[in-house]
C-alpha cells in the first residue's frame, strides 16, 4: 500500500471536520425531537418519531461518507465510522418500529390503529423514506465487504426494514387503491412490490444464513416467518396463485426444518 502523504491526511481531516459539524447538528436535532417525546400530552408522537427516523438516516449518510472519504484519500476503511453508521441506521428503523411495531407475521388488525399516528405522512413520503433506508443498509453492507465478520448481522437489519415497510402500509386502503380508477394506484403498486420483495429476500437471506453460517433453527424459523408474512399479503390482495405457491414452499421449508431438528436430536442421543 502506498504511503499516505501529509497532504492527504490534511484533506481528510478538513473534510471530516466539515462533516462533524453537520453530524453534530443532526444529533442536536435528534435530541430536540427526543425531548418532545418526553413532554406531557403526547400529541403528534408518530410525526415526531418519523422525523427522528429521517434525522438518523441523514446521520447515517454522513457516517458512510466519512468512510468513503477514508477509503478514497487514505486507502483504508474507517471502522469506527461504519460502526456508527450501523448503529444510526438501526435507530432509524427502531423509531419506525415504535410507531407501527416490528411485527412480522401478524394480522393487520393487530397494528392497524398504530397507523393513525402517521396518517398525515403520505404514501409517497413513506415509500421514499423506506427506500432510502434500504439504500443506506446496502451502502454500509458493501462498505464492509463480502467477507466481513458483520456480514450475517445485516440479515436482521434487512428483516427489520421488511417488517416496518409492511407495517407502514395501510392494507385496507391499499386494497382499494389498487383499483384501476384510483389516482394512488401507481404509488400503491410500487410500494406493495417493494414490501413483497423485501419479505421474500429476507426469507431467502435467513435461509442462506442458516445453511451457510449459523445452522441455528431460529434463523430457519425466521425465514419461514417472513414467507408466512408474504403469503398473508398475497391472500389479502386476492393473489391466489402466488399464495398457493408460497403455501407449498412453506410446507417444504417446514418439513426440512423438522427433518433437521430430528437429525440433531438423534445425533445428540448418540453422544
């Protein structure tokens, strides 16, 4: 690796100082919003938490930038900045979970009333924000690299995003908006496709984590849970063929899980 010059160090330090000013301002805003949550009355808490999610997403972006700058100017990753970015994007998702819950496979009626807290946030705004979170997760994941020790930890982050994306969607309203005459049909269609993709991809990631890395039954169970959540969406929107295909897939995965469990129990008895 080429020696890092003093000029490169100075340029890096100057930029980091500039970004720190911005991140400090964002952290101050986050604290201000958190103070609002503590005030008596509790009016508009959903909106406040949405703003908190947006602020921490912005914070994540700057932390990723610091790492990119380090790679560009110094030729090394900034592990501290990436660690901060992982924490910040986790907080961004958590603020959404605090509004709509992080339920994966649950009936809409179990979290429907939570959506009232963000009724003023349009579908366009929700969808855009969720996509930005996904982009940020992907940026952090790619910055760490394919062989990072954190590789499999991102499966949980993607799962949390899939759950809140689904739970931010008013399924009753979305069902009506899928009508050809609805002016909201296109955004609803795009948002719904995003949710379906996240649920399916998360299921596949958990299955891969189980097979390749952890061999933990809980990971396989999570994979099946996300498939069930996706199937529930297909059923709600009357997509019978997709729902039936998923039912068969869930049965196959569940049979595989049961078989693996039995094998382990038998191996354990032999020891």
